[in-house]
């Protein structure tokens, strides 16, 4: 079985493009992570002025998406409809599951999940915009769970 | 990049003034912590009669504010509007995020966050009053998230 | 049953005197905590320039002493002779047991344990000197486990 | 009190130069992190082929150095001389303290700690070489704890 997973080059490109998107839109300072298909960090950058827990939050957004296999918006919907489930999943994940927009799956041209992007710093909607644009710019397909 | 952070002298002054405020107003016994910009304790005092978990609670109020970059009232609002997010953030923080009033950011005259104060013991509103007064008395600007 | 435990006044006096001792001896920046007889923080100060994990370490020294009922030097001896026991105790304590000198029990004139002091920053021997002097200056009897 | 901390630009430069050093020396795939003075990730990259736990390990090397205030070689010496202390410190840190070479403090021209670099992937000695070269290339002074 071959697994298609993001290279460091692709991950670095996504991180830098997402930060550039946030700055050009005058968003709050962003923290951006790209995880590979195994859920492990390939690249992470935290912009100057971002607060202390931002790395954990963006990793939690991306990891939560990979962990359950759908984007952050679907996680948010389930957290609202089934809070008991999502609280339990959060505990089970040791906290690494943050059910809001801004966790976006990265898919290749066959629809295979090759990683995930997590962004935090501005509103969840704005975080997500940067993730979507950066994933597209790198030639992949974003899945927000919308 | 230079970061302005609270000195021990400033932190000690804030802790003592907050305890004095609480006593002069006949509040319940307070526990007061001042964290520096790195989220690490500079000074903490727990008044006689305060119960066992007060140090963790006041640290959680101050650390949560620094972790996300806004005061405890905004954390409380988000906990109400997005309980799934705040539960996840609390898990992620190992519990060190207590989303109620009484966690107050300390800003310098340029608006830079230089630390945070957390107080617990009386009502959250009263805890916050003592934090605000003590931060002002030390020449800094409080940000409650209101 | 009456339990004799340190007041905040006594704890504050010990913390300030220990910091003064360290500064007057040109020791590295110290972090000093005083726990009451229940093992809960009464007062903690971390001097300017102290590194990030110092609060946890000084609390671990003081709490470990209270947890087993003897000073840090005895904890260190047991860690050397019975490493399996002390590793297990550390796990059991969630890490809050640091078996080295610098964790000193505070006893009243009847020999009753009324709290503990933990200091970190310089060598363990120097940390302990400051704890011992500060406890004596406050009118209590130090027990280092020597 | 002003604290000098690494910018994202400086952190990114260090991460990229360290990866370049490793590749040019034919080292095993490296994972490199730069933490700011608060111990929080500014930038992290994990090269293609690096194994799963590499992010945690490099963060543990860098964080351990900042937590105690000296480089990884000094942590390693203490782990050898005082295994009880270092095991306890590791527990206390929730595992985020990896006492080997490859965790290097970053100091400015006044000797102030402004962050730390952690590298893992090849031997600890080789990891450290890449950290030292990258810190120098960015205009800072490395402190390995040697």
C-alpha cells in the first residue's frame, strides 16, 4: 500500500502562504501548522504577537480533523449536537481535538487525505480562509467539513 | 524583538495591593497570582482561610488569559457561546484555563501584554475588582476582556 | 484537633528573607515557595532572571518533603539507595516530588511540622542554606533531612 | 524589565539553516524546532523520512534547556550524576525535558537567553553541530551547556 503524504516542501509552502494571507488581510497574528497523513507535524510557524497556547490549538484543530476524518466545521457541528461525544473524544485525544473551523483536511487529486492544516489567531472563519487559500495555492484540495 | 515583562518588584506590589483591596472591602480570603509574559509565576500569595485549590484556580484564570490573549470575561463569553471549544481548550491546557472573570491581562503604556493577574476567593466580579485596582496602582493597564 | 500551620505573614517573611539571603550571597536568581501544613502554596516568588520551570521545581522539593515527612536530603538518599521507589513515588505524585536538598520542613517549638520551604536556582546546597536561614529568621526550626 | 525574544524571521532562518546543514553533511533526516524565550514554538520543521515522535523529542530538548536555564550537555551531566533529580524533573515537565545534547540555548550579544533550538534525528553530537551552526549564522550565540 502506498500512502500519499505531504512533503516538507509542500508543508512549508502552505505554512508560508497561510501566514502571507493573514498578513495581507490584516488578520490577527496567526499560528499555522501542517500535519502529514500520520498526524505528525511537518511544519509550524507562530507569528510575532501570537499568544502562548496557539501552537497547541492549531495542532488540535488539524489533528482533530485527521483523527475523525472530516474538517473542523463538521467537528463543530457534532460538538453542538453531541457535546457528550465530543467532550469524551477530547479527553480521549488528551486534548488534541479542537472542534471548530480552521482545521482543514488536505486532499490530493484522487481525494485521498494527505495531511491537514490547522490555523488559529483570528476568528475561526478567518483562520479557515487562510487555510483554504494556502492549500489551493500548493495544488491540493481543501476539505473544511462544510 | 523585545518583550516587556513584569519584574518581581512590580509583581510583588500587585499581589500585596490586591490582597489589601480584598481585606479592606471585607471580601472572602483571596489568592492572588501574577504571571510574567511567558505565563510563569512571578509571585503568588494565598491569604489565611483560603481553601485548598485556590492556587491552581487563580493560575488557571491568569494563564488562560495569556494563553489565548484576552481577559477572563472574553473567555467566559466564549465558554458560553462555544462550550465545545472552551472544553477542548481546557483539556488541551491540562486544566490550566479557567474561563471566568478574575483573570486580567496586564498591559504597558504601549498596549503590550507584560503579564497577567489571576484572583480567586470571592465572587468573580469582586475578584476582578481587586485585580484591576492593583494593576492600576502599579502603573499598568488592566484588560479584563469586558 | 488543632493543626498548627504557617500564616501568610510568616510565609511572606520566609520568602522575602530567603531571596535576600540569595542576593546577598551572590547566588543565581532563586525561586522560593512556602507551603502550609496541607501542602498548598501560601507564598511564592521567582526572582528576575530565573528560568521557566523553577516554580514547579521548588514546589516539588517542598511538597516531596511534606509528602513523605522528611527533608530533601533524606529524599535524595532514598533516591540513591532505592531509585525504583523514588521513581514510583514521583509518578504517584504526578511529578510533584523532587528528591534533592533545598526542600526543608518547617517545625514549630514542639517539633510539629507546620509547612515546608522549597528553593531552587543555585546549587542544591546553596538553595538549602537560604531556606534554613529564612526559616530560623522567622522563628521556626528547619529540618533538612540531614 | 525588557526581555529580548526571537522573532519569527530569526526562528525561520535558524530552522532552515539547520536543515541545510544536516542535508549537506548527509545526516539522517532532522527535525528542528526554535522556541522563544517563553518556551513556546516559533518555528518547527520535520524533514521527509523523520520518524513519528521527532517533534516531541526536539521540543523536549529545547524546552528542557529553557526550563532549567542551561544547555542539553549540562542536562545530560546532571542526568548521569543525579538520575533521581532528572527523572523527577522529567515527570514534573510532563516529559517535556529530554536531557541530551542537541538542546541549545540561543543568547543575544549581552548573554541574555532569547530562545532555544532543539534538534533530533542523527546522533546527539551531530544534532548539536547543526544547531550551533544555524544559531551562529543567524547572528546569535549558542550555549550547548558544554
